[in-house]
C-alpha cells in the first residue's frame, strides 16, 4: 500500500501564488506554502510540530506510501519528486499557512501583495511543484490543528484546507486518509469542515468514491474512505453534493458491507497504521453502516433507516449468511419510503448483474430482486427481459442465485400486467418445490401464493399441478416449509371456494380431502407458525365446504377438548364415507412420527375415527394393521402416548367384533352395533395448554 503518489499530478510550474489562495481559495487558482518564512512573527506554538496526537495514528513520512486513485500519473523522470526530509517541514508549512490566514483577516486582501510575491519566489527557488507541497501542508495542518485555540486561529486553518481542496482535492484526500483509520479527532474535524464548504465537498466526495470503487487498491484505503464518508455525510450541508452519484455511492457502501462480512473479521492493520492508544479495535462494518445511515438520512430517507432498525436489517447486512436478506429489506424499505431514487438505482444495478466479483454481483442481484416490488421501477424494462433474466438464474449452480430468482418471480407476480406468460412462469416455480434448500422451497411457495392473489388466477391449473407435490410438503421436516405449504393450500381453497361449494369433483376437492388429516394433526405441531397456518387453512376449508365446524376447529387448536375433536371426526365420517380408509391410513402413518405431540394426536384422532365408523366400512386387513401399530406404541417412551394408544386399540377391537356379527343382523339394526361401543375417553394432553371450559358448564372428558 502506498499513499504518497496518489495525489501527484502532472501540473506545471508554481506560477504566481497568492496568500489569498492559501486562505480562501476564492480569487486565484493555486495555493501552497513551503518551509520557514520570515514574513512575520511565528505562532506561539513554534515550528516544532507534534508528530503524535492523542488518539491519533502515527503520521507516515510523506511519499513513503502511494495512493491508488485512477486518472493520475507519476511525475516525469526529469523532475523527480523530492520527499520532505522531516516532519519539521510539515510543521513549518502548517505554521506559515495559519499565520498567513491570520494576516489576511487583519490586513484584508489588498495589503498582502508584497507578501504573496515573496512567498511565490521562495517556492520557485526551491524548484518544487506546488502539488507535491500540498501533501506536506495538509499533514502539517493535521498535526497543528489540535493545538490551535477555538475561534479565529482554528477557523483560519480550516479555510486553508478548503482552499487547497478547491484546486488539489486528490492531494488533500490523500493526505487526510491515513489518519481516518483508526479514528482521529483532528482528521474528523477536517473532513467535516470540507463537507460544510459547498464549493469543495462535491470534489472531495468524488475522490472518496474512487477510493471505494477501486477494487485493485489497498483494502485499508477503502475502509479509511468509508470512515471519511461517514464524517462528511453526517453534515447536512453535504446532501446536495451527493445528488449526482447517490446510487453509485449507496451501492458501493452496501457492497463493501458484503465484502467485510465475507472476510469475517477486520483485516490486520500494518505497523504504520497501528493506533497509539490501547483499546478495542474499531469496527469497520460499523463505519460503513453509519455512512449508509447518514447517506439515507441526509436525503430524506429517515423512514428507511427506521424500517431497517425495526426489522433488524442493519444486523442482517453485516452478517456473512444474512447480508442478502438485509439487502432485500433495504430495497423494500426504499420502495416504500424513498422511491425518488429507484430509477437511478435500478439503472446502476444492471451492469453490476454480470460483474465477475461475487460480492458485487450478488448484492446487485438482491437489490434488483427487491426493486421489482415497485411497479414503476419494474416497468423500466420489458416484462420479457425481466422474466428471461430471472428464469436464467434458475439454471445457475449457486443456490443463492436460484433463491433470488424465485423471490424476483414472486415480486413480479404481484405487478399487474407484468406476468402474462403464466405458462413460462409456472415451470420454474413448480420445479423449485423439489429443491433441497429450504430457502428455495419457501421462495417458490411464496411466489405461487402471490400468483394466486392476482385477478383471474389459474386456480384449476394450480390445483392439478400441486396435487402430487403439496401433500408431501405438509409433512416436510423444515418448519418454515410446512407453514408455507399449509398457507398456500389455504389460499388455493379461498380462491376456489366457488367451485367447492357447488360440489365440483375437480382436482381442488381431491387435494382438500387428501390434506384433511395432516391439517388436523398439524394443529398440534410444535412449530407455532405451522399450527397457526393449519388453523387458518382449516377455517377456509370449513367456509368453502360448509361443514359448520369452525368453532370446534378453533377449540381443538387452542384447548384440550376431546368432545370437539369427536364432533369433527363424526362430520368427516358422515360426509365422506368412501374416504374413511384413506383417513385411517394417513393417521396410521403419523403413529411413527418422531414428535411426541403428533404421535399422541394421531392415536387420539384414530380412536375417534374408528369409533364413528360403521361396521363394514373398512377391511379386516386394515383393522389388523391398525391394531398392530397401536400395540407397538405400548412401549413408547412417552406415557401419554401409551395411554392414548391403549384407548384407541380398544376401539379397534370393538369395531372388529361388530364387523364379525352376521351381516343380516347388522342390516336389521344398523345403529345398534354403533351404540354398544362406548365413547373413548382420553387423559388430558400434556402437549398444549388445557382448557377450563368445564367451569362454564361444558361437558368434560368422558
């Protein structure tokens, strides 16, 4: 890493330097001062500067390191750069600059001509280029400013800095950056002073942006530039200077957070940058976050910052595994509260989508995906272009890219008039349901649900396509996938309830009947999201199929009420007698669940289904299989499961005996054999809060 060569330009001779340029930068086009001067009394602090300041970094020798800003070239060989030999020259230049500014305040512009000529002659006699002296002058100012009194002397020194930055922004930035990491109070004050000057703040911001965007440059240079940006953007007067490159600056800061997150820790600091004070290392990620907050807040995006804080977005942005989620949250917040920047941001993203750098490309993809939530922004590209790009991401070997593509398809599905090619959209979404990564399955289920929310959604087509896919997702081992799959089924039923009410025997009706047992058992799901989603979906089924069981379903979901479950089973057996063997077989499968609440719920549900089933409805082979499964639960480690299995096994035995009676007797008295079987009585469930409804006059168990 090298800093000194960054700011050296190919400028010409010194020319007619004036003290006005040094102090104000208003009337002339160049400004610089060299070593010791005899133009008047020196400031009280003398010419020996303090090389070390409290809490500041050691100041490297000028020219010992080179900066890497593009667009600059080294001096010609015939004019080799002469490095200052000691910090004394830096201090002398600083003393002279401060003294000059004070003289201007006292004498005004008209009385300084003779002094200006003397100063110019001294510089020309030294044979040094003015740009090379700027670095020394700024470093000297940096050492002297902490010792200057508040008021006129300090204001004069800051005006000198602004005057230099007006003509030599690169050199000024190059000189200040090494003191910006770790934080230096004096450097922070100088950055803020540059930010308040409307004539130079834009030029300085451009130089800092170059330092951030230069991928080949030193890592610490970008981190120091981030720290400096945070100081400058915190000043309200700097807002207007960011208008020309706001999207670029925002993307660079967010991408840098991704790079820092991937490294996992702050990089080692070279010896020349080591802090003089002992204490915890400064967080580089926090610098970028604070700069990003200042950028958003200064341009009216305070609500964006608030939304990110409430959603945990800042914490996600700095996480190695959650950065892209943070980017999606930031894009959503900007769609809601900072839409005036979306067009420029969207345009800046497009070339980054094909960047060879993973951090830059993935960050741009996440932003692109999030901005598709904005209909005006999505209309900037033709729907065929967006759709083909997102579908192309589905073929990427990286799961994260496929996940972002699925999220983009979901956002695109919400925009009316954007997805007319459903036949092209569905294969990608349905194919993702078989992915092994839960994020991809969740994204596909969410996109399908959004597609159903559109007017004239293809309910019948989706019912047919989801028929062989959705039931297995209702029992997925991942909690989020189960909850999303159950919610998708509920949305499908709500959109197709018209056909279900008139009794259409289509794919949706078949899918609902195939899912009833999983939905009832998932009311006891250990995942709260899955349990609540099952309750919501069962309520949609009850409304669409007119069961009249809403109260009982809510009771089963929230209370330990065997009576309510018994009424549900009675309704299902009476309405769908041909599906009884399927209901029992599905319930039997849950007896082997690794989750105790589901084994208990399956045993109880099986007992009530068998109790309400009339003899002759199920085969003897199925009864034998049920009895065998329930018998195996007698050695279950959970006592509540053992007790429930014992009660249900008795119901199987009673039904088997009833079926063994002569057929003619069963037909003669069809209700007799049912009433002779007593209602099963189960102990209170230990897996959910028990109800005290018996205190209000309702029947208790048994």
